[in-house]
């Protein structure tokens, strides 16, 4: 009986370890950013911060899993892979018992539906900015997982986090290569058309992003 109990306990610990990835002493397992900064950056960049957010999360996940998959393509096809990402966060939160779970199907479906509204004629396409509502619970759960595994990590709450994030982005920029420039160019054209009044020149945007933070 004791042997069976020990085997069951070992199996439970192994299953939990498979769901909850290990973290280094200073590196959180998901991209850390405070909810306030997350929302502010989202609206200040007219939703483009989501691209950076998805990329940084997938970069951490794939590096931790030692996967050869590209975080760029995971981000490029974020409408397909958002469910997988949300499920990873949910599984980590449940396994750690952080007391905060998320409804993956509801959040993924709601985010996709609202995000696709950017295809509507201007200015109605700006309704897509409300898609942040479905990402906030995901980031909240991710922050709790990070705090549980790596207490005292940099929570990326204030502007000083921009400098740290910028350095990190410059280190990973070569892996983005021309992919990032192409994706940013498409988003830049959409952003310029959305915020420029009719009959006026499109809003000038920088040639390429440095880092959102």
C-alpha cells in the first residue's frame, strides 16, 4: 500500500512539474508587465503593443521548452496560437494554486472576434482596441505565476523598465530580422490610416520599432 501511495505521489509530482516549468533565480517564465502599464501601452500604441507582448511571451516559452519553433511565426499567427498560449498560462496558474484561473475558450474567442474588427471602415475599426479586455486576465494570471516562481523579479511597472526591455530587445533583434520590419510596416500603414483625418496626409511613423517595453 505504501509503495502504491509513493508511486502515485511521484506521478502527481511529475505531472505537476510538466505543467509548471522551472524558472531561473531571476527570469520569470512569462513576460512580466504590470496591468496598468499593459493597458496604457496598448492604447498608446493603438494596439500594436500586443505584437510585442505575444512575441516576448513566446520567446520565453520556446527558450524554456528548448523548442526550435520561431516566436516570430507564433506571433504572426497569433490568432491560431493564442489558445495554446492562454492554456499554458492557465495550466501553470492551476498547478501552482495561485487562486486565479482563466477561461481559455472564452478569452481566446472574445479576443479574436474583437481583434478582427479592425477590418471595419474607419473609425469603427478602433473598436478592436477593446480586445485588451480579454488579455488582461491572461496577464494577471501570468503575473501571479511569475511572482509565485520568481519572487522579487522585475515586474516592469514603470518607465525604467523600458530601458531594460530595450536592451533585451536589441539582443533578440537579429532573430526578428526582416520579419519584424515587414510586420511592423503592415501595422504602421493601418495605424496611419486609422488616426489620420480624412483628406490629410497619413501620420508619419518611425521606420522600425526599437522596443515597447
